[in-house]
């Protein structure tokens, strides 16, 4: 993507500008949020407010440092496209993240409970437990309705309702549901 096109766009759901990597945690959070939502680009070497192109003083060192931070700080491992680009004699780092098939990603230091982030507008927001679970299901192409419910057993089900719902497929009685439960327990112990 051309730098000129990026510079005329505002920061938003898929674009973030950073002056440098002196605050790498914020960059890592943005990369995680991009991977967990719609993907995006972080352009480093751009002044945040004015979008002045400042460039990076030691671009190769900055690239190596950023790649090491990404590899060491994000779970599961994230492999964004990291490029050094030259624009009008200034070196910039362009980091492109695609929506991840391994989501949710999280910041290792905060763990999966607190380190999962999503992009909302131009901000990164912490994902709660249900959203994290939905990301996991989505990445696996599963539906909530297809999830097993291990806490449900024949004693907690209304046999009359289950029998009515599945009458065309199978006849359910309290006895045969209890037998299925015993068979499942036997299979698990073998």
C-alpha cells in the first residue's frame, strides 16, 4: 500500500500511526486487537497527531527489536508482515496484521483472561470472557449452539421436552437417557 494513501486516512479500525517504539506495549496491544478483529496496519515513524513523517533513526535495529517483542510477547504466536519502507528519504516501519485464524491472541504478560484485545473504532478494548470464547469458536468455525454442555446430564433434562423435540429421530425415556450416560462414563474410563 502506498504511504501517501495511508497518510491521508484517519486512524481507525484498521490503521494506527506511531512515532517510534519507545512504548512497545501499546503497539503490541494494537497488533493483538487487529489480529483479533479485522486486521490492520501500524505505521511507525509518523507523529501521531500531525501525521508528520519523522522516520526512524535506526530502522534496522527498530525492526529487529519490534520483531523480537512480537515473538516474545504475544500468544499464540503472531506473524505479521513487517517491512522497512522508504518515503521521501525517511525510513518507516510498516506492520501489517491480517485477521488471525488462531484467535484469540493475547498479551502474554496479562494472560488470556486480561490480555485479549479487540479493535473498536480507533481504540483497543479488553475483551471479556464471552467475547473471547466467541472468537475461539469463530476461529474454529463452530457455533455456540454446537458446543457440548458437559454439566448437563439426564437428571437435569426434562425428558418430556427432549422426547418431544427428538421424536422424529429417536425415542427418549428417562431409562435410555440414563443408559447413555453410563455408557459415556464407561467410554471415558477405558
